[in-house]
C-alpha cells in the first residue's frame, strides 16, 4: 500500500502533497499504515471511512470525478465492482512483483495486502469435532437449526456468500441461504459469533480466523472455550478473503 501512494494526486506548487484514501478496512490497521507512509514520504493522507460496498458504489457514482486517490477494502468483491467499472489505474510492475500472483486481480488493477481464512468456531464441550459438518454447505442440514451462528449483515459474510456463488452456482447458493435463514442465529459481528460459541449459546459459527487469534493474544475472554475448524481444499468454506488496495484512474 505504501508503494501505491506514489500514484496520488498533488496540490498546487509549494503545497504539501496529499492523498485521499477511501477506507473500508479496520481503521486502526489503516491508520498505522498511513502514519508509516506519511513518515516515510512526507505526504499527508485524508482518510474517509465507510463499508466495502458503500464506498465502492460511491466511487462508481463519482466516476472520473472521484476525489479518491486510493481505495482500500476489507474484502475483495468491492474491489471487483470498481474494477469492472474500469475506474482503477494499472499498478506498476515493481509494485505487483511484491505480491504473489494469487493475491492480484487478473488485470493488474488492484492487489491484496492482507488475507483471512474462513473457519468454523465451535465449542468442543458441547459438540465434538467429529460431529462438525465436513463442508460449509452442510450447515443447510435441518439438524443445525438453532445450533449455529452467523454475522449475516457484515461484509465478511457477504464475501463468503460470493465464494459459495462462484463455486456452487446461483440455485445452490439461494437454497443454502434459505436454509441458513432457518437454521442460524444472527449476530452483529464475527466477534459476537465467537463469544456466543464461547458461552455455549450456539455450538458453532462461521467467522474469519484472525478474530480468534487476536482474542487469544489479548485475554482469551471470548474464545478460551472454543476451537477452530478449517474446511477442506476446494470447499466454499475454505474461502480466503483478500483485503485489496488500488489506485483510482482519476487520481
């Protein structure tokens, strides 16, 4: 992301150069990155924060008149939306070379700078690992009714749904979501899902892995009674979400 900043817009001669960053990532992470970038480059950064698709749609509506120089997301689908509209500038080869090909867009318009794995957090005191679903698709089984949790409204879960759609198709995804609506308890965040499993309110829940490791590193208060299950290769539940960054062509 530091290298991306070199492509930003400038001000009138003699003014301090600035960048406008549309940010859908965690603010503490991006603030730390921005502070390091400013210290290194002398370029100030104005951060405008919002949700993934909120900012992606805003950029699409603003088009070539967007004040954004750089767009940073928590999940990749929002990057794809802006990319499909042709609003990103190509990233230079030296910058792309710093990132494995698997974490770049196919057209070189944006790249990933962080990745998170989808997992099933579960409470082993009330459900054995052997009894957990082999696939994330198996959570549609009626036997999971009232026993699982999801953060359905968040961008994280929406990215997981995108993976299911890509691998399983529209009809299977619609059926899966209808079953989850029946089976799952809805929570406001990944952390809330983990906390619910921790106290036995649910047996298991869908979440990204790093929330568990973060809580373990801090106090374990919301995760000590839980463990993580990773789904197998090629399962939609083995989805790895990429946080993306790209430079706007209007910059």
